[in-house]
């Protein structure tokens, strides 16, 4: 057969050529959908190479005659794709809408409100931890600087609130770690008032479970940091200092309260400073701020621990009038302090009755170690009574 005859036999009609091209186009689309490198596929088809290997084998080139199975290849492909998507999100950044950040800030405030209500502490801790984890995922992404700071402000408050809950639950080691996280997050915001709030809340950890000298140092540092700020920390800091100094004096480590007049003057000064600040700020938030009822409670506690029961009883009574019935923990601690004040009037039976009544009224999930420790601390304060002269006279 001649060459011309062979060439003629290989020629395709227009209809046959359309069929071949259509099939080639479909094959190309199938390959483009099924492999990770469409450019290499296109070049392979154009060069009339052999059929391409499966996508998973491209991810796992043959080594030593062994090719891993498709399941492992798909798993690796999924991980690679997820890693790339995360990196793209990091590089490009995600702009959180203002409304989303507003809602997160509102949720944080609601957690603080639940802290003082009848919400079981472990239930609240679980809810706050869930939000803390979600905020952590948002913080992994890149954001404009203003949203970055708002996210870290939320993080600092949530971590601080977790620390407060852990103090109440007697998990002081975990509490310390969360306060450190709160401190680092607060530093990212460059807001002195927030950093001072974290310090002040952290000062309660050594106050109850450590060295009161550490509590005093943190309270003073917080007060110094908030000195030029319009914030509730300036109200709480002097009271926290007084509480720490009272605890040190109770241990015989602070001689500044050598006379009753010194104690009462210090308490009055702290009260005056606190009330001046609270008149200029929102004094209704007991978690992220400070309130008058907390101020009276803390001042009364300090006086009782020093053995000045009559004066402490006055502050505690003022506090109790301001607390709502659902603020169970603080009300119980106040009642315990008031009960021990009755000892000064020679009423041990009444003391026992009031203390028993206060603890029984407290829900079981609130009977934390901190309540038990208060009983022992108040017993120590009562032991100081004979050495205080008229300081231990009965409350009016």
C-alpha cells in the first residue's frame, strides 16, 4: 500500500474529529478535577504521555518499590489542604465585624453577672472556659490592631474570671496560671486600668492561700498603675491594701496598727478614697469593677481580723443591707464575721447559732474551702480579743 493510501486511511472525517476532540476535552477536565497540579496534567496530555497515576500516589512517590495505600494519601492530602487554608487565613487576615466583638464583650459581662448569682460555680466555670477556648481560636488569626486589642481585652477578663472561680474552688495552682495568662493578655491591650484589675484580682490568691505580703505588693502595684486612670481599681486598691496589712498584723508581721485609732483612721481613709472614686465611675459591677457593698464588707472583714469587732460589725451590717439575697457567698462570709463579733458580747451560743444558720443556708456547691478557712481565720481573730482592751466590746 502506498504512503498516500496510508495517510488517507489515517485521516479523520470532520465528524470523527469532533468526537475525538470532545473526548479529549472531557479527559482533560476529569484530570484537572482529580489531581493537585493541573498544569502538569495539561502538559502531559499535550505530550501524549501515558495515563497519569492516581492523585494519592503523586503525594506518596514510590520509595523502595512500596507505594502507601490511598487512605494514607488522602489523609495527608487533607492535612496539607487544611494547613494551607489556615496559613492563607493567617496571611490574609480576617476582619471581625464590630457586632461580633460587641457580642463577645456582652457575653463576658453576663458571665460576671452570673458569678454573683445562684449559678453553680462549676457550671459557670465550664461556660466561661468554652468561651475562653473560642476566643483563643479567634486570637490565632490576624486582625487589625483595634480588634486585636479588643480580643485580648476579652481574653484578659475571661482568664481573670476563671482565676477568681478557681480561687473559690480552692484550685490555687491553676488559678495562678490563669492570672498569668490574664496578665499577658492585658499587656497586649496597653490599657493600664485592665492590667491593674488583673493584678488586684490576683492579689486575692496570696491573701487567701499564700503570703499576705505578696498580696500587699500586688495591691500597691495595682493602685500605682491605676493612679491616673478613671477606674474602679482606684477604689478597690486602698481597701485591698488595708485587708493585706490587717492579715499581716494578725500574723504579728506589721506594727503599723499598734493602736485602735491607727486602725480606724486607716479604714476611714480607705473608705473615703473608695467612695470618691465610686462616685465618678460605674460602681455597680462587683466583678470587673467594685461596689459599695463590697467596700463595706472588706473593711469590716479587716477590722474583725484585727479584733476590732464592734467597729467591724458596723461596716458588716452596712454591707449586708446592700447585698441581694442571691449573692450567696459574700452574704455567708459576712454573716460568719458578724457571728464571731457576737463573741465580744459573751454570746458563744449565739455565735454558734448564727454561724450554723449561715452555712446551712449556703447551697452545698458553694461550701468551698474558702468558707472553711474563714472560720479558722476568725477563730484566730477572736484569740486576739483579750489583748485589745475595749476593741473587743460587744457590737451595739
